[in-house]
C-alpha cells in the first residue's frame, strides 16, 4: 500500500484575507507559512505517509515544499482547490498510488498521531473507500482520504463536509467520519486565531506556529481579545 499526502497551497503572499481585521499583510503571510510548515512536519513524521505532494504554482511555496522532501505538482490552469485536488488524484492514480490524503495548509494543530488514526486500516477493502475529518463546526472538510485516489468527485466550499458525504453516497461509497480536534481547527478568522492562541497557551505545544505568534506578539493580542470577549 502506498499513501501520498496532498497539500494544495495556492500562495503564501496575500494569504488568509479573512484575518485582515486582526493581522496586517506581513503577519498573515508569516503566519500562513508557519502553519504550512507545521502541516508538512506532521505529514513527514507520519509513518503511514510515503510521500508528500504540494500542488502550487508559487515558487516560494515550491522551495518550501522541496525543503521538506515533497514533490511539487504544478497547479492546473483552472486555478482553485477542486481542480488542484482533482489533478493530484488523477496523477496519483495514474502512478499506482493506493491512497490520497488531502490536507489543507491551515490546520497547524494536526499531529502525526491524528493522521495515523485516519489511515489506520484504510484502503484495505475490495472497493473504493472514503474518509473525512470535518472542521470542528462540521462545515468544512479539513482532511480527506480516498482509495483509490480518484474514486471521488470533490465539492470543497461552504458546507463541504455534508456535500462530500452526499457525493460519496451518490457514488455508492459509504463514507467514514473521524472527528479529530487538531485537524478540526482550521485558521480562517480572528475567532479561530483566538481559539488557537488559547489552546497553545494551555497545552504548551511547541511548533512553528506557536513560536511565530508568541514571538510576534500576536498571541498576546489575541488572548487580550479573548479576555475582553469573555
């Protein structure tokens, strides 16, 4: 069995626009880079992941991916998350890869242990298999495993968790669901960043993201906001 983790990363510059009320452009760019590095680190450390594929057309992202030993796949002309994941799935299937593990670049609390929970025993049935880890609010799709890689159509976007469940069943694939707290927290809004800061302070997790938001003063600002909300 071979497993490829796929990270579609459009670009680092001007990333995470929804964080603009809380962070300036440089802070958003540095934060996103730190989060991507943490996701790459977890994928690299997961014993059940054989290779990492980063889908991008950004040369800075490509250099970062290569530093982690990842393969770089050019983003398709029709830019967007769905075309990027679909291209990766097709490429992996054509190369004989058994399992595709999709991960976004903004789930900095993901751990190798959570990825192993997703992959444990996966891809060993006779027919196609599909597993999904939803966002903590059950809206988004924060991790997807497909076997074979091209067995699914993809429906990322608002309420994609439920959409992916419906797509899988329409293809006669009974989906599996794993709710995992690390993967479940994707950082899109100031509220997400406040929650991340609170978790990192309480857990004392050391990571690229933790170091950056602590040393930049972002964590202190977010926690002050949390106290005011509370």
